[in-house]
């Protein structure tokens, strides 16, 4: 079975703190794709990053960084020096290469960044 | 268009009535997805279109739900005999082609409330 687990339901930090959002996935497929999306209060999901299962290289984009580890089936997301505008719900998602390309989303982590 | 558009943005209906939700994907995007997001929940996959065909309908929760796509563009999600548990935000997304690694671009959603 395929599954995405975001164990953190809500996280609250003070501005300028670093915060890591955890994502653990389950699949037996060898080819798959992992995504992070941000859903601000406006409601529209915004794509942040995509990783395929053959690319374990970590990535940094400005204040965002992602740590993909196949050994632990994790794809964690870190925001450095958080800002109030980072307040949103963040979703981790898994898309398989088979079965109609269904995308499975985690339950999301709600991040509150206080000034 | 510039992005995925959905209409109506909000819909209030009475239990037992039928509703139609519309999605207009990004021009040139051949893949189209429907998701449902219930209050405080993650995203639940409903159906996926490649062109006009729907190779994966596995997520439709009951036979009251149906979707079609004509001309490889606009899609309509129909819910017949609505129930209160159908209340949710219905999100549509599109991607350029049928590769599972393609980024999905989401619309603003339709907020459905069944009284």
C-alpha cells in the first residue's frame, strides 16, 4: 500500500526560527515522485519542489531546503529563518509511476509563524 | 489561460440536489485531476483524466459522483443527490502531459456546502 505520513499536525514557531516539517512515505515501487506543496490561507496550493526516486541530492532554494533519504523513506522540508508569510499548511505528496499516476497526499502540517 | 480556473468559487445547495463543478485547465495541459479536501483534512484523489479519457476513477467515493472532460480541455464534476458529507473544497489540477513526475498546478477550488 502507498501512504504518506506527516506526523506533525501543527507547528508554531517565532519568526526567525528554523523549522523542519517531516514527511515519511511508503511504497514498494522503485520509481516514484515526491512533492511538497504550500497552501496559504487563500487556499490555492502552490508547488514548492519535486524529487524523483533516483535523485537523492538534497536541494536548497533560498530559505527552503529539502532532505530526501531513501534509506528512511523520508523527504523532510526545512525553512530557515522563518517569516510570518510562511504561515500555511504544507503538504507532502507521492506520485507513483503506475496505477494511473494517482497522487497520494499527506494530511498536511499547519505552520504558524508568530511575529 | 494564465492558470487553472474553477467555477463556481462557492456553492451552497440543499441535500438531495445535483451540483456541477467546472474546471478549466491551463491551456495545453493534457492531464487533469480532481481532488476533494474536507475541513481540516488532506487532499483525497477523486479522478484523473488524460485527454478525454479517465484511466483512473478509483477515487470517486460513490456512484453519485461522475466526471467528464470534453475536447481535452474543460472538465465537469457532477455530484448527484448531494449529501451533507459531500461538503468540502473540490480542487482541480492540471499538468502538461501524462508523466507522473509532472508538476500539478492547482485551481482555487470550489467550496461546496450541502445544507
